C-alpha cells in the first residue's frame, strides 16, 4: 500500500492507507469539492474506489463534468457518524466519527472500457453485484453520463471514538454524560409496485450486510 503524503499533522489524524480505504469503502456518499466559475463548490455524490482512484459520475451537462479540465484539483470527504458525545458542559460536547479526506488531480474518463468499469464499480459499491442484475446500459445513457477520476495524491483520516473529555473538576456534577450511538442500517427493500412481481435480488441482502 502507498504511504500518503502528509499535508499537515492535525489532532486525531491518521495517514494509514488501510484506515483511509476502510472509511472510503464503508461510505455511501462523498462530498466533493471543486472550483467552478471561480467559486468553490461542494456536491454530495455517489462514488467508488478502485485502488488509488476515486470514480465519480454525473450527467454530462452538470458543472463538475461540463466545466472539467484534466489536471483540475479536487477533494472529497466521506464522514461516518457513530455517536453524539454529551458532556457535562456545552464546551466539551462532540461527535464520534470516522472521516476520510482525499485530494488529487482529476481527469475525464474517455476510454469506453474504463468508463464502463467505473460505472460498474459505482453501482456495485452501493449494491454489491447489482451490475449483473440489471439490463445493459443503452448508448444514449452512456453518452449522457460523464465519468471523472480523482487520482489520490494526499489523503488523511480523522477519527474520534471516545467518551466525553470533561474537565476533572466537573466529574462530580449531577449531570448525565455519555455517548448516544448513531446506528445506520439499510431497511428491508420495498418494490416500486410496477411491472412483474419479482423478489428482491441478492444485491439488496449483500448491501444490507455491507453497510450494517
């Protein structure tokens, strides 16, 4: 595994590749930051990681695709919330979380085979093996979809998994303190009620286990 370059050394930061990959692979949405028309933009987007490349997709006419130039800087953050940390003072309230931020230069994916692999990876990241359950993509759908690759150059993780950090002199105050866990899970699949009555496919069960 590569060693990511360290842009800074903040508190709770980790530059361990395995830790960063695990967070990226456990998230459903990444918040992607880029510059468009001289202004910073942030968009929530579905994504997939393949080695040291992050793949994003969007309609060909959206800003992130239509205004893209190869080599543009881009960043993405994935945050997994795990708990609300309630302390004995407002000052020490916090969140337990795992977050990964990647920085890199981008390129528009123009090779048809890579673009298909990227779209398959994004689909299967959300619902494992889903690509094999659905019909092939039409040419018009492919033409209407842009794929962006972020080649990771810098990455870091920030993690907090701890109880409140109250001041020692506050420990005897008659105030409850602790952690309220945040639990995220996928529910049972609900069909759209259109067309033939078919059972939920294996990908739904795989996704529920993956994101449990």
